């Protein structure tokens, strides 16, 4: 789940360095490479859970995440709209993953070189995969992530790695 949340946010996050024209998600901000302090709050209806991490964002990692996400969204989302207005990027998507439909609204704010804020509100409806019992699924989720740029140097962390509040190093993106 941790990788999923950071993957979801990374696809929406991201200094706007150019990607290949065919791969670019128009208007998608990219986080500046370096060390970021992240605070993520997730609520699926049972109350919010908060996690704090220090994460190393790599330039190539960030671009590749956006490229892959854009490709997957084009393949699975009949509706995938990115709009920029008043210093805010809004992404509205309706996606189909097998028997499940995911509707998402993501709002991105900040300059992505010093700070950012991302809010993702999603709804998943349909059936779980047969391997998981095929039961009906209805999940409403809100994810709020705020990031503050710390430094150009990530120290001991490699791109895609993060340090948890208790000092563990985890891989959040590959």
C-alpha cells in the first residue's frame, strides 16, 4: 500500500523539465531532484493515518514515473484531463481496471522546487480480483501529501529511497 500511495502521488507530482513530446503529460509539475520531507495523511473512512518520510527524489526517477503513469492512464482511463489555472494543476480521471472503476480528482499546488501540496480524492467501485474472493469493493479515499525541499544532497539515501520516522530505509519508487 505504501508503494501504491507514493506511486499515485508521484504520478501526479513532479521544475517542469521536458519529457519526450509523445510521453509528456501536459502541464504536469515535476519535483526538484534532491531530499524532500514528506507528510502524508491517508483516510479511507476509518480516520486519518499520518506518515512522515524523508525521501530522495531523483531527476530521472521523477521523469520516468510521470512517463509510465501517463502511458498507463492513457491505456486505462477513458477520461484523463489535466488542467492548469491560478497556480493549481487539477487532474480528473475515470479509469477501468478489470472489474473495478476508479474515479479520481487530484489537485496539485506549489512550485515543486521548494514546496508542494497534493490532494487526491478517489472512489473505487466494482469487484476485487477473483484471487482475492471477487467480493464487491467500494472504497472512498482521501490522500493529502505536503512536501518541503530540504537539500540537493540526499546523503545516504538513493533516488527512490525514503527514511521513515523510526529510522528505517524503505524503497518507495524504483
